[in-house]
C-alpha cells in the first residue's frame, strides 16, 4: 500500500518504508528525526514547483505537467515501485495542503504503474507520452 504523510506528522511503525519526495529539505527537521530515505530527483522540477506555489498553474495543470516529468524520467521513480511491491510505502512531503501536493500525484502515478505492469512485467516505454 502507498500512503502520503506530512514530514511533521509523527513516525508510526505502520508507515513501512518512508521516502521524502520533496526537492528541498523541510525546515526544522533533522535527518535523524525523519527516519526516511530522501529522493529529491523524483520531486517536480524547480520551475514547475515555483509556478505552482506562485499560483501560475492550478493543481490540475501542475499534476499533468508533473506526470509528464515522471514519464520522461522513469529511473527516478522506478525504485519506489520495488519498495511498494515489498510492503507499505509512505511518501513524505512538507507542504501544508494535504490533498494538493506532489506526493499525492506521485502515489497515484505509482499505483497506476503497478496496475499497468501487473505481476512480473518489464518496464513500460513512455516515449510516445512525453511532449517535447
């Protein structure tokens, strides 16, 4: 199962493998306190993140562009599929909005990818889905 959780929420044993999926390290959080792997490369690009936070793009536009970024770089998220396949995976994020954030988009992406692949499948090619 894939869960999303704020980095400021308390650690729980049922979190399983914990992965911070923000490009920037969260304020006032020590690395040993977080008890998580950090994968900044799986986060949205700096340009997209800034546009979303500035209100230049709405959440639907942000999610669509982020999915395009994910499709273009499967090496960045491929390892997360393996973690999710071995047990619970909790994607950590620092944002205040618990429904409109990159972790939710990534979790949905990973769940869709698990459904597409099914058991014992090879990686999917996204060459036709990437807009250039």
